[in-house]
C-alpha cells in the first residue's frame, strides 16, 4: 500500500500536526451517571426541503448503547420546538431525515436520545462557532430555478477487498478492522450505496464512480465490484466508472490470468476498459467523460498525451454541450496544498494546467468530480473558468456516502449523503476513529463543501 499514500516521513509529520489540533469545549453531559451519552452530532445534509442528522449513543462503559432517537425543530425566528422525527426502534447509530421544510429558511433544532440532547464530538470540524452543530441552527438551501431534469450520484473509493482501513504508510497510524462476524466493510458500504440508489426518495438516474473501486485490482476484486454494479444497472447507461490508482495494473502471480500491460497485468481492463483511455457517454444532452488519471506505479495522477488530445478534440467539436468530467485524482493547486499528502498526490501540475486550459475553451464543462483524498472539498480552479472542482468523501469509511447531484434548468444542487443501512451506520461510526480519532477533521468537510447550489443555464438538457 506504500504506493498509494504519502511516505513514512510525511505520514508521521502529518499525524503529529493533526494531533496538535485543539479540542474545544467539554464533552457532552449525561443526565445521570447511568444515562447514555449522545454525541457525534452532525448535520450532514441540508437540501431545500430536508435535513439529515446523525449521532451516536454510548453507555457509561463507553460502548455503543441502543436508545430511541428524536429530532425537535422550529423556525429560528419563532419560539419553541416541536417533534418532527421519532424512532422508537433502539439503535446506537442514529440517522434522522427531516422533511417538509421551506427553502431558504433558518431552523433551530435539537436531536435527542433517551431525552438527552445530542452534542457534537470533540472535533473542530463540528465545534467551530459558525457550524450548525454548535449553533443549533441550519438554513435550508434555495434550489435553482426551473424543472428538475436529472439526478446523479457521485461516488468513489470503495476499495473492495480491503481488510484494514486508515493506514497511511508503514503500518501507521494503526488501522481498523471490521468487527468479528460481520461482512467485510467494503461490501457493507457498497451494498448500502446501491441500496440508497434504489430508494425512491433519492430518485437516482445514474451512478458516477470516480475510481478506487478495488483495494488492489485482483481478478476477484475486479469481478466482484463489477458484479455488484451490474446487479444494480447497466454499465454505460445506469452507471459509469473511472479507474483509480488502486485499480492500476499490477505485477505478480496473483494477476497472471489478466490482460498483459507492459510488464504488468491489467485486471481492470478485462471488465472496465484499457488504461489511459477516456470514456465518453451521452445521456440525453448531458455528456459524461471518464478520465483515467492513474500512473502505472504510484499514487499521483497523470494524463498521457493521447488521452489529453482526445479530450481536447471531443470538447472542441462540441464545446457548449453540458459536460461533467470525472477522474480519480483532484486537479487544482488548492487541492494539492490542502490535502494531507501534498501536491504529489494529485494530478501532475503540467497536466492539470493543460486540462484547465482545455476547459477554458469548452464552456459546457460545469463540474469535475474527483476522489482519492477521501474528503468532501470544493477547490478553486487555477484559471478563471466556471468549472466546479469537487472532491467527494470515500464510500468505504467515515463519513461513508456519496454526493447527490440534481440538475435543474437553471443550475444544480450538490448534497452529500451518508449511506443508511444499519451495518453501514455502524461501520461509519467505528471508522471515524481512524487517524487517532482525527478523521472527521479532514474528511467531513464544511457544510458549504457538502451542500450548495450553483446557478447555471442547463436548460439545454432533456429529461429523457
């Protein structure tokens, strides 16, 4: 796994810096010594008419404790709260979706278990003064004008076949395994993702996967993840995938049955497509372009000349068509300097500069979706171009989900959702302990990174 993250020196330095982050405010209180603790409160998703809150309850022994869950809510400019969500089924891993809200309105809220208010964890990410969790207030979004045309789910970093989560390099920091007797966590999280894709309240038309679908691209892992996806829908129609660095060609006897590639074998190519070859799809008037940004050996990203030239030719031939591009590696300089592994972890700087110059001449490109950093983060382009560069948190570990992208005639809305099966919520809660409990500081992202509206003319898209 040393190919796929920072080196040992970088990892140790970054962990030391993370450990120095201040922990603000005291921990949540309990009503009595034997009462549960309700903590890890997060307002994960805020749409124009709904909000999703999650929290966890622990007993006096520090172990997860099953309780009921409630949400009380009212307009922030009013007086008093009323119960808007209640679940009497006991669980330690609470997921509450509140619906029927008004767009652009501020709401005061309180989540409770066993009558005890839930509090955010001792993380800066949710304890900063302006967060919904610290204020007890969130404001719903205002949707773009016009009809809803299409809904896509943006996902990445499933790592099917992985057994230990959270290791950066040289066995550090200590990773986490699934609890004994439970299904492997990548299968749990992939199954939960596809379960959400089927649910009518998400109404997903297409699933877009930006790489690292496997742990190390063995024949079994590649066939396994393709089989899961094929049960959900048809490739190139319902779902679209790009290769990540974990899906790259490998050497060794474990890969001998797969297609040869240089002195490697490429199992991904057998099911998904050849290396460093873009895949272009048209869904109605929407164009989706998958880039293969992987090196042959290494964690950083590259785009070889034939792929860049083909991308330029395709966009130049039809520059105004609404286009979403996705690939595993983030692109912008801001991403390079803000991710834990540094600039060498993202797309090669020269390739990134050329890619953005191609976008400058193709005004139809409106969003570039990446994974790899396992975090929710929007970054600024290096050129003055109207392209949204979005990194989506990993599916396979905390916060464990996907971004729902709803396209309207007058723009789009992006909302990150955690997956919600019981086993997925259990693993997401467990895996937030990665990086010595500091994972949420890096991967959750701000409310604005997870939930936002962009106004843009997409009226040329059709519903078909």
